[in-house]
C-alpha cells in the first residue's frame, strides 16, 4: 500500500470501533479490483508476472487511504497490544466499507480517461460528467464516517 505515515500518530481511542453483526473482511486487493473492473489478468504471454498495472495500484491505494481517513479505520493489521503485525497484512473492515473501497477505486481508475470529468455526450447534445460524490459509496459508508470538528 501507499505511504501510511499519517496514521502513525493516531492513538488507540482514535479509531472507529462501532460494530455490526456482519463478519469483517480484509480491505480489497489489487486482484479483487481487477476482477471488479473486469480486466484481464496482468500476466504476460511469456508467463512473467509484472504485477498489477500502475493505475490500478494508484486508484486502490487512494481509495483505501481516503475511506480509512474518513471512517477512522486501520489500514494495516495490528495485534491486541496495538503493534503492527506483518507490514503486508491488511486490517479487517466491514463488508460495506470494502465494497465502497472497490467502487471508489473503480471510479478513480475510470476517471483517468474522462478529460475534465466529462464521461461522454448525451443524445440531446449535452455532456455527461462525473458527480463530485458517488451516492452509492456515500450510502455504504454512512454508518462508518466519523465526523469531527477542527
């Protein structure tokens, strides 16, 4: 994942601990985003595995970072004492947060081809633009966003 040093100063009480009845799952992976985007595997014909395309990495890292910050959820897994486990092990999140992260990452990935936010043209001559916020993502995150005063 990307540089997550911004979270190093958070205390144990700074994280969202609201609980639901759903089983928590790990944050989405690059492969899950590729499946969600319905992109082909990134392995080359020679069998060499170059890893996921850079735009996929950037989109998923940005989506996870933004949602983790808004919802005050951990990105990397920690043990019961709060110490970082394996630096590559992602924390668990509610299923609706994972789905929101996938949807937001897909939106960011597709946004790179939308010049000035214009997705296309309508039949009536107008343009179709990306909205500032995805209502479905906001609805999925509604129970998890932590509001605060500066």
